[in-house]
């Protein structure tokens, strides 16, 4: 049995399952649906606000490997 950190085990895997940051989710989903993506996105904030989670979900939506 392998050990997995609970934060990684229960990390949201889609924009729909993400809690909070509604304005960021709305902006990113709108950019994806309209296919008007910028060449770079900068996620900033304190620890625990979901920067890595948002970056992983965005990469998955763009079919990038994480």
C-alpha cells in the first residue's frame, strides 16, 4: 500500500469540481471555449489557494502532460 498525501488524493481534477476562485475558473473556461488563449498565464497567491491545482486542470484541458 503506497502512501499518498490527502491534499493530492482529493485534489480536484476538473474545473467543475473546483471550489472557490469562481472568477478565475470563469475566465479560464471562457478562454478555452472561445479558443482565445494567451501565450502565458501567471498564477500568484499565498499557499493553499489552488495555484497548482488550477495549472494542472488548465494543462489537462489543453492536453498537456503533467
